[in-house]
C-alpha cells in the first residue's frame, strides 16, 4: 500500500500548479510557516492558507477517485 500511495501522491501533485506544489513542499517538508511562505511569494498568510487547503482537498478527491480513501492517505 505504501508504494501505491506514494505513486498516487506523486501523480496527483504533478497535476497541481507549480506554485501550489511549492507551497505544499515548503510547508510540509521544509517546515516553513504560512507567514514565511507568504513573504516568499508576496502574498498574505491567509492566501497561503487558502491555496494549501484547496490543494489538500483536490489531492484528497483525486486519491479517492483512484480508490485510495483519505483514511489510508492521511
């Protein structure tokens, strides 16, 4: 299941806009705060949060469409 999930996540992330992928990576893998990401992109913290939430919703929907339930993914 781990390899299946990893492949599915990679495929889903590849379909997101570049900036959205970067925001997810900076937040989840690099540990930057929403505020720090906002400064980097010249947008406010609230907008970063909106982009992040929307991306997670899209990823969840795509994974569920691929037969991977959110309980398995996150």
